[in-house]
């Protein structure tokens, strides 16, 4: 909501979050999450409304327009409640607690998330979107507020006891002890069969519910690795066709690039138009892995297209990447992205392009067309459909014209806050893309983003912040922030040979072990110095981004591959798999990144050290480029000049006693046994795959 001279701001006006600022001129007396609000609730003996959302959430906008901008609703809230607004992207730890509470109430989660709390932050009851009046089989919001306010006055004891019981349930659910045993190795085949059963052979992807399809990018990456280890071509076909369909579908912005949040149908046609950094980073990773596995230029093009979008539209002058773009513009969802037939014809005269993108008079979305290519009735993996060179030129020319015309429209809100873990996910995808396609500029992008985080989202003691916006770094980092920063640091060390990245990873890992480790062999989501939570949660679920525990498992495997505290780090990864044995055994499709780590752990690592003399770098570079471009998910490698290897061997045992010989030598080790050093990629490859 925009301010004007007749509107008075509330307590959110001093926040940096675009989502909170959207509500700063609501007539509701909103507070940000903090002690001031809780002290006021206790002093005035009022119940708390905690409303959680994010800036690009469509139904959050709807509820704001219908209820939070409504004077009558605001009057009820201001009289009987202390109202708190929270940006879930800034405080995912708080969001997780109260989403768990909603699930414990037997309700389906989502956003906006609206919970009623006691002044001690304990959850009483709640829901997601509430209509202003009774609708969709739901009570109207004003009616709900009145019922809750009356119950607080007349049934206080019952509400407080129910809240206490629920809070105790949440605390008890986090008291699991260290796991025993590991998931059966049959879990990999069983998981593949589960994916196969829900695979959509017509439109591709997975039918996980009756209506929507969400981008399953971590699952696609897992299936590519499953193919690599078990030579299951069908697993690769499923991943290939799904990524192909997503890139060709309406869920992908055919003009400007970038993947939308999800499709509202099974055809990948009509998306929920918001674009999130984490979705695109994970999709980028899957595309790069598919290119490694197939060498299909389609995936190389898709990688470049997404990175082009982020360079053009989402890179911020400070050096980081903006978190999201909204679905709505001018109050309408998708308006920025769709075309009428007349609009399209005025810009693009090529009939072939029009037919390719299915532009018609009737359209496919409220009289307009979401550009997409037909995918049903094909099997892209088998046919390897390729557009001719002349067709590609026509398509590119059409994109450029449409992009220019679209730039004149009112653009959806860009949420320009910089989230640490999401930027690190993108760094990881850029490193892989650079390796796979041989594009050094992608690596340069990754380094620039990393340097921004290192400088602006880390304090002098090495502690990370969650969010940066308008010069302010704020909110203590969560496990995902620390884990992704550590993993990104290790991958940049591997890619560049710069020891400072490795040292950054080690110092960050020390903080993780000190402030996040639990007695159960896994890691809490929130840092131990964070005192404003009713419970510290442990998470392994790989939802919209990898869980912190999943990423930590990958970190420990990587460190083991470098020869660092091999037994200890190997066992730390094992402890994570053991703790989540039940989830990996029964619900592995929702733990794809953790399962991917368990797959690498079960297969064993291959350690490769390439040592070269300075004057023979080109020979070593050939091996390095081959290591980059080939799919080697369980290979941990280091390429280093001989003098540097000697200097850093005390920090990285993989480098100990390694020499370059007369030019360069490659050392390959498996299962604690090292082969005789060789030269050149062909001999190296034979040892890796031996």
C-alpha cells in the first residue's frame, strides 16, 4: 500500500523488508516481531495476531486489500489484539515453528500464515488466508477475530492450557535422540520407483497433488546422479523430459528468462507468476547436471538464459542478487507477462514463432496468451528435438523485440533484499555452470556475489547475518545460511585454488559446531544465541531449498574427500543419515538433497589431486577441464601448482607428499587406497571409473 498525506504510518515504517513496508500504512497498528510488541501484549493483557508472509505472495496481497486495509477490520484488531507482521524470508526459523504448529492443529500450511498467540508466544489457533466475509467454506476474518477475542475474555484458562499443550508438543517433537542404524541401501531403487509411479508421461514432472506442479529441481539432480551410479537410463529420461517441459512451458518466462514459483495445472502452462531466486538457482544446477550427463546443447542454452535474466534484472549494484519478483503488477497477477494476439502480431511478424508459442485470439489465460511450446505427445529424451539455426535466430529476434516492448510496461515489484543462503545457492549453481560450459564469466559472477556476502553479511568474528537491504545487515543467520556459505566456500576453493576460501569454510564450520550442534548428531535451525523462540527446531526436509542438515552432510563428505579429519567428518555425515533414517526410508522424495548425499556416501568417494609445475599448467588444465565437464558426483578434486601444494599440505592432507613429477601428476585414491600417479585425462578417467 502506498502512502499519502492522509495516511498515518504504523511501527513497520522503520523496517527494511519490502513485505513489512507494504503494510506500513495499513490502518492496523502493526508491530514488527520484537520485545516491544510482546511487552505491550503482556501489559495490556491482549492476544497476539502473528501474520506471516512475504513480498511476492499473491494471497498475502489479497488479504491485505480485503482485510488489513479495511477500517472496520483494523478497528477490531487494534482494540482487542496486538498485531505483528513477519517476513518469513527474514526469519524462517520463526515461520517454521508456527507452520509446525498449524500442521499440529491438523491444518494445511501456506501463506499468509495467521496465528493467534498468547503474550508468551505460544500458539492457540490459526489458519492461512481468511476471506473478509464467509467464503470458500471458510469463516470471514472479522467473525474469526470476534470469536477469538470473546474466547480470550471468557475462556482464558482453556485457551492458555491448549496453547501450553501445543507448545509442549512442539518442544517434545524436537527431543529425538541420536539415530540408530542407517536407511537400507534399497532406498535408492525404492525412491526411483516412487518417482516413476508419480511421473507424468504426457506433460512430464510429477503428479504430487490434484492440481499444481512445483519445480522438482533437487529431485531432478538426484535422478541424474541415480542414472550415473546405477546406469538407469529411465531415471535420466525422467529428469531430462521434466526439465525440458519446465523450460518450454508457461511456468518459464519465454521472453525474459527465469522460472516461476509453480504451475497451477499439470501442463506446466499457467504459473503462479512470482519468480524466486532459490527456484532458479536449483533449476540452474539441474540443467547444468543434465548437460554434463547428455551434452545436449538445449541445456547449455537454458543455463545461459537463466543467468542472462539474473544479470539483466536481478543483480544489484552492491554485488548481491535480489530475492524475488512479484506475480502482480497494476493489481493483476501475470499482467506483465501475457500477450493479446493483436499485441503480439504488432511486434512479431514471423508466423512460425507465433505458432511455436501457441499465440491465439482466444488465448490461454483470461483472453491473453502465456507463451509456451507444446510438449504433450512427444518424448524429448528420445527424439532430441532441435530447432534449426535459422529458427533459433528467428526466435531470438522475437524475444528481443518482445523484451523491449515489455520493458515499457509497469514491472512487478522486485524484492531487493539479499538473502545469504539463497545467494549461496546461486553461487553454487554459477560455479557448476562455469565448470560445465567453460564460461569463466559465470565464475566471476559467483566470486563477486561471494565477496559481497563476505564483506557485508559477515561480522568481524565470522558470524553471518541473514539479510541485507539498503545498507543494513540484520537478523542472525540460520543453519541454511551457514551451511550454504560453507559449501560455497569449499567449492570456490576447489575451483580457484585460493586457500582463503578454504579457511573461510573452516572458520564458519567452527561456528556451526559451537552454536548449532545438538546432542543428537544433527544441527538446529537457529543459532544458540537466539533467545526469542519458544523452541529450537531441527529440520531435514528439502523443501523450497535444501535443508541445512542436508547441506552439512555434503560439506562433511567434501571435507573427508580433502583428507580432513576423515573418520570424524565421515561419521558426522553418517549421524545425519541415521537421525533422519525414518524420513529417508519412508518419505525420501521430500529429502532429495539429503538422499543425494547418502548416495555419494554409500558409493564411497574418489579423491583426485592434480599437481603441476607452473610452466606446465596447460597440461594440467586439460585434466581440470575434463574433471569440470564430466558428471562425477562422488569425486572430490584439487588442482594446484606444486609449490602451493607443499605450502598448504599441512591444512589439506590430500596434498601431502604430492609432486608434479616432470610436468604434472594426477593422484587418484579410493577407499583409502591410492593408485600410482598418472598423466593426462584418459588415464585419470580410467582410474576414476575403475
